[in-house]
């Protein structure tokens, strides 16, 4: 039985970068911090959310994607953390588009690196934000969508044609519409 949008048990947030001083992209992230934030977010009225990890070093991705995936195996937390939103690293490194992301860690779209991210996350990445104008964006979009991942276009300086090509490849969302 489907739940009516008018009868949801709370809000659903598609991008939570952290909470109460905890950053899901920080090198000091721990399982206890993920657990604490998820429970507190839920206590304050959000029924579920996507834990968002922004453009980071490979080591941070490996550690933090794994920690969040591990937290999701806990029955109490897994009902709150609905998956991971990987906001990067396949963004534009240009000022204005890159935003708060560290341009040092921005990567060109790569199916091979995304496969690593999926493995580190135990296939819990549900949304991937990429820049539409970068070479390889269409190929990465097709691959991610084939794995059940929603591709969102954002942190880019793409023109209409690049956005249309990625949309034709399966991109269906926008991250930060009008920003970059």
C-alpha cells in the first residue's frame, strides 16, 4: 500500500551534508557520529534522508562511504538513512560552479572511479551529482542509471546542448538549480 504524500511520517531530505557539527565528508567521521546525527535528525521530524558526501580525497571516500553504508545496516538507522547522495567528485572545477567543493579533488567523469565508489558504499549510492559539460558525462550517466542510481546535474557551467545530452542518457534531476 502506497503512503500518501499527505500522510508521510515526517520530511524526506535528499541532501544532508551532516548535522550538529558533524560533516559526512570530514576525515574524522565515525560510526557513532553518523548514528547520533541520524537519530537526532529523525527526532526533529525528518523521517528519512540521503547522507551526502561531497567532493573528497579517495581515502575519505573509501572510509566515509563505507561508514555510512555500515550505519545503514543497523535496523534503527537504516530506516532513516535511505542511501547516499554523492555530490561529486565529477563536478566542474571552475569558480562559481565548484562552490564549496575542493577543486583539488574534482575528477573528470569516470565509470571506473564510480565503480570504486559503489563498492566502497556497498551499492548504497542513490543519487550522483555530476557536471553535464565534462567529457565522459554521458557515459557515466548511462552507467549510473543502469545501476539504479539517479543522476542529477549540478555544479556545472553546462550549456543547453550538454544538459540535453545527459538527459537523453538518463539524467533526471538537478542539484542546486540556478547555482553554478
